[in-house]
C-alpha cells in the first residue's frame, strides 16, 4: 500500500479548484494532478515551482481524448489515483 495520496483536481487553474490544489500540495505525502483546460497557466506553473508534487494535466470535461491522456499521465507517473475532486 502506498503512503502517498494521489488527487486529481478539476478546474485547478483558478477559483476553488486552484485553492484546493494549493492546500493539498502543501500537505506531506500527496501528489496533486491539476486538471485544467490550460496546463500552461501561469498560476499552475508558479504552484508547481513551489511544490514539485503538483502536475498540471489537460482535462476537458467533454473531451474523451484529453481525459484519457490525463489518466494515462497519472498512471505513468504514480500508478494510482485515490481521490477526484
């Protein structure tokens, strides 16, 4: 069993999604995948620079290809996904 908890946060580049991403990133033993339509958003770049456990992934609710690519990235990076918010 892994000691890390892996999160996928939707809408992670602003508002509540960004707030959740920032709070979870500061916790020990967490990996946060920041799901957003714009993974190059400056807010996420800044957060990932501060917390190397943050990974931005392209996630678009209506785009199956984007979502499958995000899940593939999570699988490749951590091999698990524990919580989706």
